[in-house]
C-alpha cells in the first residue's frame, strides 16, 4: 500500500478557488467591456452635441435662443448620464471585487482549516475499494469521502490520490 504523510488537502481546494476566481474575473471583464461600450456611445453623443452647440453659437444656422437652450439641456442631460454610468461602473466593479476578495478569504480560511488536519495521502492501487482503504487506515468511509469530496464511493480510480484523515 502506497501512503505518504500529509498535512492537508489544500492543493485541490486551491485549484478550485483559483478556477472560481478565474471565472469571476472573466465575468468582470465581460461587464467592463459592456460598460465601456456604453461609455463610448455617450462620449460620441457628447462630441456630436458639442459640435452642434459650437455651430449654433457661431451662428452657422438660423438658430434661436430656444434651440440653443434645448441643445444645452441635451448636453447637460448627457453629461449627467455619463456621471451616472460611471457611478454604476464603480459600483458594479466594487461588488465584483468584493466577491473575489470574499472568495479568496474563504479559500484561505478553508486552506488554513485543512492545514490543521493531519492524515495520509494514499494512491489507489488496482483492486482497492474505498472501504478496504478505510479499514486499512482505521477510519470510516464517510470521513474519506468528505475529505476528498467524493459523492460515490464506487467511483475511485487507480492512481487517484486520496487524503486519509487521521482517525
């Protein structure tokens, strides 16, 4: 029977946490791209309004004071929308960053909890069952299943590394 003393099963927890963080970062990137596109549209609208205002102010058209006031109102509304959108971006990204930080904190706490556990690393050999492995280490099958996040005790495979917690 191949067994090595192990202080934790943190490697798999770390891998899982990193995968979650990568997915969250992809979500943030997608959100940022969508919000950046909205900002770009607003900036284009602002540029167009600014050009119209400049044309009206130069007297290039038969503009009235009412037209100019309407253009200024549109421009100010667009500026307000841009400020609102920036606030939404900051809020959304802050929420996503907090989510990442919370997940990292949880992963670290899980690693620390796992580091406090002691046991063995066992490499499954041909013909071994989870119950036989549990019996050899004098632990119950449920402890091994829980420590390795195993749902079906009949689905272990040759070469698989199992963390066997101390009894």
